[in-house]
């Protein structure tokens, strides 16, 4: 599975909150934003095997970057699957 993140042509910065600080832990949830990319479009590659789920977020070159600039890995996550 591949999930894209780049249909909108204009890249915008991540909104600042709380007097200019970047978002982090939100009071209303247990989720913390640790990594983000605001200057390139990208996609999430999801690979599922019998033992794990592998997530890789890759960024792609912008129109102003060289066309031969390859996709760059911005973040990876591995979720082991337990057998019952």
C-alpha cells in the first residue's frame, strides 16, 4: 500500500501554536508529533509481512530540485506482530 501526501501544489509550513512553538503533545490525546516534513511532498509506503508492519515515509523532489534527486527516507517505523 502506498499513501500519498502531495496533491496540493503549494507547500506550506506547519502552523505554529502556543506563541510560536511547533505542535508536540496535544492535551486532548496521547499522540505526540515527533517528525514532520514541510518542504517536500511525499508518500507513505506500508509493507506487511507475517511478522511485522513496516512503515516508511519518503519525500520526493520539488519542481525546483534536480530531476535526478532521488526520494529520501524521512521516517521509518516497524511494528512487530504477535502470534496468538
